[in-house]
C-alpha cells in the first residue's frame, strides 16, 4: 500500500472553497480529477471543513483532534516518568532498608 501524499494546505483550502461555493455542487470525483488530487482526500477535506464549521458532528474538529494528540503525547510522557520514578523509588527503598538493626547488618571478623 502506498504512503499517503501530503497535499499543501493552500490546495486543501482552495479545493474545499471551490466545492462549498460552487452552485450547483460539483461531483467530488470530477472536481478531484480537475485539481489532480485523490477523490477520497477531497471528500475527507470537505468533511473536516464541515466539522470545523460545526455543520457535522460525526468527527472531531481540527482543534479538538490536535488537542487530543497533544494530550496523548503528554500522557505517554507522564507514564514514562511515573515508571522511572517507581523504579527509582523501589531501588532507593531497597538501599535504605539496610540500616543497622533491621537484620541486614554487616558482620566483620575481629582480628
């Protein structure tokens, strides 16, 4: 399967504007061919523009999706930090538990 192509933001904005402002509404596949983009890419751009304009509610807005990505990244970083802190805590609790009188005394031979 080929990697998705990254289209310039200007092309996306222009394509969505053409589709939304044209009367009668153009056939997406035909407009996509004229713009030299994949028709499903154009269809997704239009759906996202509608979500951003609060005209559809079956997908998150761009702003909300970006916030979710940022929070997921932050959450992953915090989980890694917590794992490091747990490991360090376990390590230091083992080291600090070897105080005199706790059964882990060092016995030295007397000369």
